[in-house]
C-alpha cells in the first residue's frame, strides 16, 4: 500500500512540475493583408498576440479581425496540446463558453420575428407548474433580469462536473432545480447574470418551435451563414478539429494542468445553450459581422438586442475598449476562453479564442484595438 501511495505521489509531483515552455512564434505573413490590416499592422498584431501567449502561458490562441467590408485577417499561434506537438491552426475548433449566449439570443429573436414567441411573454406559458417564475418574461431571461438562481453557483453541481467528465446533465432537470428555488430578486427589478436564463431560453425555443435545439441553430444561423466550424456539442456531432482545453495553476486538480478533452460532456451539457457552443475565431467574427450588418435578424430586432440597461443588452454586453464602445460577449468554459466584439462606429469585429484558462482576455483585446 505504501508503495502504491508513493507511486501516486510521485506521479502527481511529476505532473505538477511539468512546466510551460516558451513558444516561438513565426514571423507574421505580410502577404495576407486586408484594407484594415496592412503589412505593418499584421506584424504589430502578431507581436502583441505572441507576447500575450507567452506572458499568460497559453497553450494556443486564435485571433480574427474583420472589417466593414467583411474582409477577414486571422492568425493562430501556439499549440493544440501541452507538449506542443501540433501547431494551432485557423481551422481548429475550440469551446467558446458564454459567447454561445449571443447565438441563443439571436435564435430567440428570430423565433419572435416568426411569431413563435413574444418578447414580453411570460415563461409560465411553458412552465405553468413553476410558481416562483410566474412573473418572469422572455425579455427577463434575455437581459438577465429574471432573478432565477445561476446553476453554476450551486457547489455540488460544479464539483460533480469537475470530477465526472463523462456526465451528461439533463437541461430540463437543471432548469427545474433552479426555478424551484426562491428568486434572488423580483423579476425586472435589477440585472444579475445567470446562466440558467439561457438554459431556459434554449428549452423554450424547443417548446415554441417544436424542433430540437440543434436543428434550430442549423436552420436559422449556422447553415445560412456557412459557419462550418460552429456546433452545439454534444447535441451536434463533435467536430474532429475540436482541441483539448487546459486549466492552469492547480485550479481544478492536484496537478498543474487540468485537461478537458473533446469527449468531455460534463461542462458542455451543464452549460447547454448558455455555453456549449464550439467554434473558432474566424467563424465567430463572421457570425458577429453578419449579425450587426442585419443579415440574420431585422433592424427592429437589432434595436431590441442593443438597447442596454447598464451594460446588458439581449445576449450582449457594452464593453469599453480604449474609450470606445464595443458590443459583444466574453465566454469562459473550463479550459477555454473566447470573446467576440463589434464596434458600431468603425464596424470592426475582433474575435479571440484560446484553449487555456485563466486568461485576462480583455487586456489582449485592448492591445489589439490599440494597434487598429
């Protein structure tokens, strides 16, 4: 028994001592430029991203910058694994966490346009037996003013997802647990971020339209925009290009690096339509560009989406970047960090995806914007 314990301790020690190796970034390609990203800016952005990669000990990162003409400049640096055996490429797919909420809000607004839902419809129409939420509306879910408890604040749920990577949560059960708890505040009286709001929106979309959520995303968003790397996993087939994610600094285990593999279902099914989307920086910038160009929802729906209370719109946040206002959403799901933002004045979109947490992605966003 002592020998087994010694081996176990040694294995943990060796893994814990596995260090991050500084990654050498190749020179930026000056042949791939756009009207916005000149050769000079390509070098500057690449340098900023490379420095951030190593300073934050990130395994890999993707950046896409899309201008008002829909011209995209993208770069991928680092690796897809801790051993740095394969370079991160633009086509690789990563989990994007709460960036999913922009997709879900967009889908809900499409269903409202087509008459399946109403913005101020009570969700009691779909959950008549849930007394606590009888005054909560679809709008309250969209702008986080419902008062419904956030599923991620329940310790037992978080611990279970950390320890059982193959677990598949039932979103109906998760929603029922949270709706059964006393509201944190009266609906519409304040705004407080809750992932449960967006889990409920996905379930309501299915109930209203009479189709599964994966079908709805494909029909209304990913197929029309040809987003070939964007999937709600595991409700759609897991793409072969989906990479591992890594949590650094002993955040979830005794070892220095906690790995989230493509077949991990615990975090994605816990997040559901609040955070289960996979994509890459190129797809995210394309989606964001087309959304604000008016290619997905109507101008009336965009006004609803971008009417902010405090910093919260419908599936969006107002984000201050170097004294400019961007609209978008940041996302973190275990092992992955992402953000996609759009500046309504310049009509520039910046999207970032990486396969490492924790990471102050806003600092990199500010540095990239400063170059532009």
